[in-house]
C-alpha cells in the first residue's frame, strides 16, 4: 500500500525487452535503501525490485501492466515519480493508494492560476471509473484532490512544491498518465451496480 506522496524522482537508465516483459533500470537516491523483492511505485505502478547494483536498481513490468499503464512510453533519461510502500504505523498523508493503475488518461489542459497550476484530464467513462468533487485521485502516483469532476473528465490544482518535485513539471498537453481512482469510491460504485 502507498500514500501517493512522492519521495523522490528516479531516472530511467536502461530499458530491456524480454519476450513481452520490459525490464526498467532506474537510477535513484533511494536505491541504497532498497532490497530485492521490495515494492516500489513508479509513476503510481507497483513494481518489484529484482536487481540492485550500486545506485541503480531494476524492476520488471509484465504485459498486463504495460497494457494498462503508460510505462511503455518511458524512454532513456525519463524521470519517474518514486514512492516506497508505506510502513505500518506511518502517517497517511495522501490517501490509500494500491499501486494498481485502473486506466490511463490524457492531459487536456494546463493552466497557470497565479500560484497554482490546474491540470485537466480526460479518461474512458466506459470503464465505470468515477471521480467526485473534492475526492481523491492518483495521477502518475501522486495523491491529489479533484477540483472539477465531470463524466469523463476532471481537474486537479497543483501547488508549486508538487509541481517542482514530481514529473508534473514535464507534463504536456496530450501526454498519457496513469490513473488510480479512489479505492473506496471503486467499492461503492461496484456495490451500487450489484443492487
């Protein structure tokens, strides 16, 4: 489980394909604290550390993960948001994040609001994912609050600190992002469909 509070940025230094899998090697300032078999969220995608070598480590994304996320778009030198799994007893500063991406969305607008930046995203409403006003959403692993919820679109307002310390600073209109909708909202939506 994660919180959506990004610890640091990593840099993709190697990409290797093996059958339908992709091995991503990441350079990070937290590598020395990692261990083999540990879960780390990469742009919101929970991946397992499979190798460590000095300040770099490797994770593997299988076909299922690649189909549902934007990881296949990563290239050499790309920055990724990193968060290690939450420790039991830690503060939950963001919200409950599983690291299981529901779908990708597309950035439709970026507007400076004189102190914050508003990003607007569109997603596929056919998948029954929902957002609600002032509800939680995870975008590329970052826990955020929805400020404008529509049927297949929502916005979030980013403070300057978050903009500077995550991959939001390099996000452009038409970029694909990983979306994990609020787990509690997903269960409520599922229960109402069953009845």
